[in-house]
């Protein structure tokens, strides 16, 4: 009986010890829900500036936030916003119109206004706290035409990005900007992309209008094909060279041949094929209607009795055996020792030790055994020979 009690007690203690959790504390079955707090927007907008705002160039307008200090017997500090009518309401002094003039001009005007209308001996300090926001119209060959929200510091590249970029037939080199004062200007946006020319990436004011003209395929279009991203129609500006076009527009794929480009050009006699080496890119002027082909990089073709014949990239230093290995190796009836290598200049080399050049064709022939007897085994050959011999004996008796 005593033994039975001890046994039961041992089992209980052993079971209790197995039930303990000595490792990581597990998560409860019903975890408390944690409420996600929405990020709180800052009361003060944050702007990424290229540099400090030039008070002699910045034009004030409705919505600009101004800080004004008036020092008299007391220090009076006012955060002010220019009204939709372009006025600055100054407590104790009145309404001063400041829209349409530079910040420097407004500082002098407000200082004079405060002294003439309220505090003759006051010292006045005024600063721009936050630039305003307004709507800018962009239309034409843009993916999302319409109004975009900008500030006086927003440049053309940001406006284009906000409108989801140019359409395929957009004349990026003839962007038209209609100014609110009636003036207009033609912007070659490509000059900014290539050279960083800020004159080709302007900022805007209320009432301005950006127009992206559509180009004509017949008058400005070329066709681009080959190993690049975005094949199809594209537009060129008058006198644009192949080198300039490549710099501003072409994104090569990994397998592109960067040394040669072909241009098919129509003329009175039909068409001609131009092969342009890299040293002539910057002197070759493109013409509307050109078909520009960026060729695939020449690789090495492996053919014949290999597992997976086909084309492979050229790897400097690779031997014939390496390319046969890339093709999965020779088949059982292929003879790599009798391999032939055909070069682009028409010459042919034989043997596994021949040098491989870009554009070569490697051919692995059949073995001689396979040519003469195919898949026949030695027993089949012996049986056939004996059968023929016996037939000969029977015929000569």
C-alpha cells in the first residue's frame, strides 16, 4: 500500500513538472487590441527648400503667412495671413495691400503704413513664416491634366511629377508657360534634365498655365526598337543627334550592344541602312521617320549535338568546353573533340582548344560511330554480320 502511495505521488510530481513553462512566455489567447493612433499633422507645414528664400524675388500673394513685430512702448507680435483680396489686416493700424509685390517691397510698405496710420515712432519687423498654396493648371500631353496644388517655390519638374508625367508624344523640349501677366515663354525641359539648367525648370504664380504640346509622328517622330526599355514611337527636336537622344531618353537593357546602332532611313530611292559606331553617336543627326534599332549584344551560339542548343552571353576568357557546358554538355552521340568554331569574318577553327570570340558559332558534330552504325550495339553488329555470312554460304552451295 505504501508503495502504491509513493508511485501515485511520483506520477503527480512528474506531471506537474512537465506542465511548467520554463521558456518564453506565450501570448494570451485573447490579446488586448491596441488602437492605432493616426499621425497628428503638424500645424506648421514643412517645405523642402533649395536655399533661403530671396526676399527681393519672392512675390507675395493671398495665403502667405506673415510674422509682424511692432515695437513701441510694448512689443506687439502678430501672426498674420494675407487675405484672399491680397490685403494684410494689421490690428490697430488697418488694411495694407501687399499682394503682387516682393517681400522686400512689402516690408518697407508695411513699415511706412504702420508709422503713418498708428505708431509714428514704431520699429517694425516683418518676416515670411510659410509660403502659400494655390492651384496651377497644366494641360496638353500630360497623363493627368488639370489643376495641381503648388507653392511659389514649386518647380516645373515637381508639377510634371504631380500630373503623372508626360505622355509618349509630349514635346518635352517645347513646354509653353502662359504667365498671368500676359507674357509667355517656351521651356526646353530637357535642358534641365541633362544640364541642371534652372531656367528650364521655372516656378509659378497664381494664374499661370502650363501647356505641354503634342508632337506629330510625321514631323517629329522616330521609331526606336531593340534592346532598350520603352520601344515604340518617340519625338525628337530639330537637329538632335543620336548621342543627345541616347543621353536624355534611352535606358539600355543588360543585353544591349553599346558599340553599334543601326538606323533605317527613308529616301527618294527607298531606304538605306546606316550602321553607326559609338564614336559617331554625337555627330549623327536624327531625322523624322528614322527607325533606330539598338541591337542585342552579340553572344555565342552553341549548336549541334548538345543538350540545350541556343544563344549564350559572351564571357571573355571562356573556352569552348565552357560554352558546351552552358548548353548542358554534349549528348551521348556528340563529339566535342571534333567541334568547329565559325567566326564572324568567315574563318573556321576546329578543336576544343580554339579561341572563342564574340559572335562565334560553336558546332558539336556526331561521333563517327554514330554516323556509321547509329544506335546498334556490338551484339547487333555481330548478329547482322553472321546472318549475312550464313546467307552468303547458302547462296553459294
